[in-house]
C-alpha cells in the first residue's frame, strides 16, 4: 500500500513509512482515506474492509495516525493511533452481556501477542440491535458490534 505522505514532517513520515510495506490478506482491501478534520495538526487515515464475493454485510475499520507536538491532554505523547472497527454479528450474540467486552480483550491480546507496546489505552465497545419501524417494519432485526480505541 502506498501512502501519500506529502506535507507531513520528517518525524511523522518516519513513523509512517513502515505502514507502506503492509501486504494485506487477499480478502482485505486497504486504502488511504481523508483524515478527520481538526483531529491533529498531522494525521493520516487508512481504511480496511473485508471483501466478499457475495453482497453480504461485512466489517469495516479505520485507523488514524496522529501527531501533535503540543501533546494534548490525555495523549501522554506527541503521537496517537485511533482505531474504529464495526462488524455485523448474530442477534443472539448481541443479546449476550459478555459480547461487548470481547473486542477490547481481543485487541489487547493481539497487541501483546505481536509485541506492540502501548500505554494510556482508552476505548469503548458498543453493541447495537436495530429494529425497523414504519416503512422499515419489514426489515429484519439486525445487530452490529463496534470498537473505538486509542
């Protein structure tokens, strides 16, 4: 994946150069996307999307790499990585009280397993059950699980 790193400082560019070497699995499409406005003086965002051959609903995620030399309160550093992921889940899973804690534990376990150091972690997990009303009453109930982490 090639990142457009024009306009970023050499310090931020050196942090991001390793991302350019990522080779995603064939069923995952990765692309650079516009970063959220006002999130940091320097920010680069990428999306990852599960690619299906069918028209089924699938998971999506975003990563935003940020640099702010003023070290905003709560960052504890000039750098911050913000992640967001959302995926459809079975309705029965959404009704289980333990489901919403799973993504956070998976994230921490995966980071530790791969030797990633992190501190001052913060995040939320959300389980959503949607029910159609009015003209959408025929829409079947469906559920999603999302995580936001930094």
